[in-house]
């Protein structure tokens, strides 16, 4: 009946004191737990002496010293001639809970004093909102550009193939970008007409860790920043051209552009804009470093990100929703997995994700993996150009496998290829597109009901 050790949900105390209440507060702000009074930290029974009103007096003390008030469940355990009192609480629905104005949270087998940022985040999660939904006291609706709002609405119409038949201002109110007739923090960041102090991003091309040869400083609306960051990075990438036999050559950059775009969008959407420091992107000879203010949100760890073992929690719900409306985000919480998959498919070293300097950093590498050599060097077909010279067409091992499977059964589906080839659906479709671009396969009939035909093998 007594646990063998303290844990995330268990605490031992030899007597009742404010330390018991601290543990109950910490459990209430986390996932709940129990305090065993009359047990030392080695799980040895010491017992407690209680009178007729002792337990009720302790419960009242917990209630009076906590805000919102916590009333623990109680249990009396008699073991080995000793009395043990157990106080238990569940995760409190209205957080954070405090003891005399101080807030604690359970972490592992100990209690930790919460930071101001953690306190604010717990409150925002409790009311199912986020910082960017709050009204900006420093800016009015005049601070945003309705031309940018019109372009945003047009992008939604293009994506959904339906017309939005309300005025832009009414649309902003419906989307809660304007609340109570006033501009929100998120609305300011999304559609600011001019200079924006809190969206600053520095992007530089470095020849060494301290020598910079080109840079831009951005303080604009978030959608514009995405486009300008990607354009600047692309300007500083190396590109090779792969001749495929088609009239147009295939470009291959030394970094996967899809991964860069995914990282940049994640930076913009999930940044902690309450932090006074800015975002920084450093393009070096062998890597690109992306740094964002703000640690991972919602108690997620790096291991959680890499394994996908977490539920998505968004720091900026309004901003994320608007990016999703125009199709810049496919679904919440899947960005890291896509970045890893893209790098794997592209044949470059896996990126590094780390929490540093009270922020989050992603490092994207140029270095190719052994598989990449197959992508560029393995020749599986030859075609003749207009001068009747032989031109090599390079395909990867995965593309070769897909080609052979289509040749064996031209009506094979992409989902079946996922199971056989061992890569995800997105990369199956990407490789099929590349084979088509190289003139090696052709789609016969419609997308549904048609089939692939091998032209070269």
C-alpha cells in the first residue's frame, strides 16, 4: 500500500507542514499525486500522532493557504502499528495553483518553483487561449494593412475554391484577429503595415563563426518574413544541375529547400514573441543554424519531438491557425517529423534539434549521407540528347525499386509502395514525381482508375 520510492506522483513526508502543501500544489499543477505523511524519504514508516480533529485541521490549512483552494482527498493507513496519512489531489482544472502567492510544479520526483513564463502559460492553457489572442494595448487597427488582409483572404479563396462573402473587417472579427473592435497581438504580427519591433529576425551569410559577408534584418509582417527569409537563404545556396533528357534541367540545391521552408515556418509560428530577443539564422559553409527565442512549449522534450510521442500544443494558436488557413501548415505538430523525413529522402545528414540559451535551435547540415552517393552516382538508364551524345540519368535506390515494382505491376498504388519500399507516402509521391520528370514513367488515364507505365528501365 506504500510505494517503494518518491516519483512524479508520490512524495514522502515525516510530518505535516507547508512542505506537504507545496507538494500538493505541485501535483495540482501537473498530473496529480499523493503525499504520504509518516514516511521518510527512504520509504521507511515513521508514523504520525493524530487526534480527533487533526486531519480536518490539516485539510482546512491546505484549503486556506492555496489559491484556487485545494481540498485533498484523505486516507488513513495503519501499518506495522504506525499511522500513515495520505493526502491526494488530481490535476487541477483551473491552473496554476499557488501557496501564499508562490507557484510550484512537479518535475520528476521533486517540486520546482515555476517561472513567470510557466505561470503565464499555465493560465493561458487553462482558459484555452494563447497570448496572441489578447488585445494589443499599444496598437490600433490603423497599424495593419488591409491590402495584406485582402491578399490573405484571396489566398484562402484560392485554396478552398470558394468565395468569402464578407467585408475584410468583418472577416477579421470572425477569425478573432479583431476582438471587441480592437486589434490582437496576433493580428498586429500577421498584418502590420510598416515596421514591427517584436518580429525582428536577423539572417546572415557567415564565412566563419564571426565573419559575416551578407545579411538582412527583417521587421515586417510574418507572411512577408517567411518569403524574404527563404529568398535570402536560397540566394546563398549552391546548386547543381542534373540532366535527365527532358528539355529543362533538374536543379538540386546543397540543402533541401522543403526542409528549409518547414523550419522557417515553424520558427515564425512557434516563436515566443514575448521574449525581448530576436530570431537568428546563420548560413555557414557546412551548415545553417536557426535559433528562436523560447523553449519548447507545453512540457514537450527533444526526445518527444524525435519519437513523435506527444500531443501538439501550440504557443501561438491564432498565428498557427492563420498559417493553416492559407495552407502553409498541413497539420499541427508534424513539422519536426517532416523535416527529418525530407532530409532522409534528400540524402543529407540528419538535422540537430536542441534547447539552448532559453531558446530552440535547429542545425541543418550540407554533409551528404552514404545514401546520397546513390542518388547522384548510380546510373540506371541512358538517353540520347539532340546531339546524339549519351547523357546519364541518375536515380536513387528507392526510385529504382519503385520503377521495378511499377514495371512488375503497373496498377500498384502509392499506399502499397509505402509498405514495400519502407518510406512514407509523401516521399513515395516525391520519388514518383521525379521519375515522371525524368521521362521514365508516364501516367495513363486519370489519377483514380489509371495506372503508371514504364517508359525506360
